[in-house]
C-alpha cells in the first residue's frame, strides 16, 4: 500500500469532501477519533479491515485512499489507451464492491 502520510492526507481530503468531522466519521466506523487522527497525521496505519470500513463510509475505494488507484489507472493508460482506463476503472469499482460490507 502507499505510505501512511499520503494515506492520511487522502483520508482527510475524503472526509472533508463528505463534510464529516473526524468525530462523525469515527462514530460511523466504530473507531475512536484519536485513532482516526493518528491515521490522518500519518502516525499510524489502519489494518486492511479498518481501511475498508473507512473507505466504505467515505464512498471511495481503499485503492483511492492508498493512492494505488491512480497508479493502476496510469499504467492502464500507458498500456491500453483510454479504453483500457475505462475498463480498469470499472474493474476497480467492481472489486472494491466485493470487499465492502
């Protein structure tokens, strides 16, 4: 996965985009706001299971939070052109749906 500082920045941006306070998100995912703060500041990194809960609550993929989604899409663009990017984007959405809930 991407590094914890970038994860934290993406987590904060996604939380702000959903207009949630740290406390509101923490409550939604049954986590302490202190732990969420540590994730946002890059001082700790969540388990895969917790990252999935966070992503689900924010309506994004875990790959988007870790920065891997952009890397995958860029590689698809280089290898397959714009059609490949659409197919990879669709696939990422389907795969993340398998792990939600």
